[in-house]
């Protein structure tokens, strides 16, 4: 049975904080859920249609879908996350179009575009938006790294098998969720957004 809004969520000060995580990506759910637990925030994943505006700004895309869901659901507290892989030698491609490029070209297609390219620098960026009781929060974070020569690892999702974070030799797909979370764009952006929310609620 589904819990009602806020019921049985951990108490934060005088609040019980629960957020609906709007996403169709199970990999994101696994990563974000582990961060939420650390902040005592209850999370329920909702695979409802996520209205995405076409924009070069991940922040704008995440905010638009969160506000839209909040309004159309009659005020359900929501968290959305939008992320992208930005490859320097490709002028930031696929960036905000990462989801589409992953579905069409895939990991192999992106590696093909990088064939013979010396400069492998890239970063992941994540934008997290929360709308909670009329409060609107948006935070972003990045992780720098490079594109590997071939896919490695079975973990993670999306472009994880070809992304080597700075300071490591393994790809994200060769790391556990907790290890990826200790350095990832998403983990940092989610932590910042939850901290902002909890700070605002404690006032
Ligand atoms: P939702 O919009 O439903 O949340 P999505 O998979 O479409 O899920 P995005 O719009 O944020 O998510 O698309 C970002 C794409 O970029 C995603 O599909 C992956 O291919 C890639 N991506 C984003 N973050 C990633 C990460 O941490 N590791 C690997 N690939 C990632």
C-alpha cells in the first residue's frame, strides 16, 4: 500500500519531508535514493510523463519539469534531475541532448565520433530541481574526467562505461554506486539541493 504524503517519513525538525522523484531512469533512482537516506528524506520514484522543455540549460530543463509536475499534480513535492555528458573535443556535444544521443548513437556511436581524437576531456553535469510547498530550489554540479578508448564495466547506466572521472583509472561503470556517489555530478547536486531545502524548512 502506498504511504500518504509525508506519513512515516523521518522527522526533520518539525517537518516530515517526502519528495516524489520524477524519472524514467532506474539508475538515477538507485543513486539518488542513497543520498536522500543520508539526509533523512523519504523518496518515492514516480515514472510519470516528464514534460521537458528544449533548452541548452540543464537547470532550466529540470526546473521546468519539476514546476510543471508540481502544478499539474496539485502540489505534490517533487524532485527532478537532468544530466548530460559534455565532451570538449565535440564542443560540448551531446550535453543537454545526452538522453537522445544515448538512445540513437549509444556508447559505441560516441566512441566512433572520438576515433583518433587526442583530447578526451569531458565532464558530466547534473541539475536538480525541487519544488516543495511553494519553495523552488535548483542546484547544479559537475564532475570532470575523460572519455575512455573502449567501454569498460558492467555497473551504472548510460555513458558510465566510457567515463573515467579525474584522478581515477576506472570508469564509472567499474565502480559501486557508493563509490560513484562519492564523486559524481548527480550526488553533489542532489546533496546541495537537499541541504538547501532542509535549511529553508528549518528557518
Ligand atoms: P529522466 O529524464 O526520465 O530522468 P533520462 O535517462 O532521460 O531520465 P536525462 O534526461 O537526464 O535522463 O538524460 C541524461 C542522459 O545522459 C542519460 O540517459 C544517460 O545516457 C546520460 N547520463 C546522465 N547522467 C549519467 C551518469 O551519471 N552516468 C552515465 N550516463 C549518464
